[in-house]
């Protein structure tokens, strides 16, 4: 806590003490104690009923920001004919992964999830007889109450055609209370579709990345999410479908990772499904820290942090980092792939296209294009 805040608190405390010593203050205090007693008894009597949990975490006085998020059915996967679902800030822009959420520590975010997935689709994905039909929003890393858990047992999911507001709090670090803060690379996903763990929701596309920044963190120019999953997939796709960049007019997106030399590019890496993976990026490396960066000239600190270009990723894990595109290596079609060889051989591979300063897609040397290239 800064000295300024401490001074302000002391003034408040003195003012409160003076008020409580006055007769009006004493009368108000008696009234408040009575009110709390009545409310407390009522709360205990109702505590067995569902739906009476606090709707936001302590520290979140009111949402600072509000978003609408839509869960929709997307066209089936052309390669496997599997059902595909996606989250979007509008129904028309839903995708897998869903929109990247960004928060800053101290911020409280309210997200209203609108379930536009037809009930028949949810029924087709159900793996447990009688399991409720709905979608939800469950988040890692930030704070939320049972009301925003996104699970069936807490009744915090959304039937088809309905909406529900979830509240996330990016609790800040507080050395006085010992709170470690929530800054980091996280993800959000459905926890209801198919069965009580949302296994079918995640496998169908209901997931996305979340970055919580700490005050003063450097901001990237671009952020890409790569979810490593089962069946040797990146964002549920296998090469060549992992990279659909139009070389004449590349449009950044989940299947077109593109940046100009010198841009700060951020990756959010998520492990979904059941298998272990190793994330590897060609031509770039990063510090194995919260941000992928390490600053300062403290030699002992800097030397204690490994610089890596490959990191293991288990189910549910997430990490992220920023790199300078093409730093010292220039433009190129830099591979990004799982380094379990049988995974990469099966198509768990994509490309980050680093363009030159003019935004020109680099040409391949030699006669034959690389194997990943359509
Ligand atoms: Cu893998």
C-alpha cells in the first residue's frame, strides 16, 4: 500500500470515530446491528436454497466493463464432419478459439452469455443420459463466485435461448493480505456441454484465451491463441487446415498468424483434451516467466530464468509470452508445432508468417514449397 492511501485511510478512520461518538452515530449503529441480525437470520434460513450465492467476488464493488458473448453453432468441421460450436462477441463473429479476453489487475468484468446453440445440437452432444442441456462460461485464473462458476451443480449454466451474466474479478496482488494477484495467461471454456465437465463443449470449440495484465506490463501489437488438443490438433485443426493465410492478402485470425518484422507478437498457449504436448516456435525464444519477458540488469535474477523455445503443456495448462517478430532472424514462414514427433507428423503444425517492413510475404527459397504449404 502506498503512503498516500494510508494517509487517506487514517483520515477516514478519524472521521468515522468522531461520527460514532455523536448521538446520531450511536442511533445509526444500533439500527445497523438490528438490521444485520435480521438479515443474518434470514440468510441462514435461506442458505439451503440454490441461487443465493454472492454474485461477485469480494473486491469487485461493481463491474467496470460489460461484454456480450454469444455461443452459437458453426458449420461442421469439413475434415471430420464433427459438430462445431464457437463463442463470439457477436453471433456472426463466433469462432474457435473464441475472442481473446483481456483484463488488467483490479478490473471487474461482467460477461453476459447468450446461448444460441439449438437444444437439439446440445442433445446430440450429450454423453450422459438426462444431463441438462445448456452451455456455460468457466474461467481459469481470475476470481469468481459460485454464481459464475459455469457448472451444473451450482446451477450457473445457460439453457438454449437464455442468457446469464458471469462476473470475473482480476484480483490485484496485495502484499499485505498475501493475495498473489491474477496476472497471467489463462483460458475460458464451457463446462456443461455433453456432461458435467464440458468435455464435448471444449472438443466442439467452446474455448478461448484470457490475458490478465499487471499495471505497467508491456502491450503487444498482436495476440494469437493456440490450443493444443487431442487428435493432434491446433485449435481443433490439423495441417494444412491450421494455416489458411492468403499470401496475397493475409487476414490475421486463428488460421492466419501473421506479423510484420519488429512487431510485438503475443501467444496464448492452451492445453485442451487429454494429451501432453510440447509447444515449439521456430526462430524465436522467450524467458520462462509470467510474461515471457525479463527486464533489468540484475545478473543473478536474469541468469536464474531460463530462455526457452519449447515448453511442455499438459491438459488445462496455459502460458503465454511476447516475442519481437523476426528479431535478428528476419521475415520468414516460421513453423509453430507440437514437438512430440508423432503429433507433428500427424499434422500438429502451423506457420507464423513474419512479413518484411513493407508487409510483403516472403518468398520461399529453392524450387519446392515446404511440406506444410498447400
Ligand atoms: Cu502434441
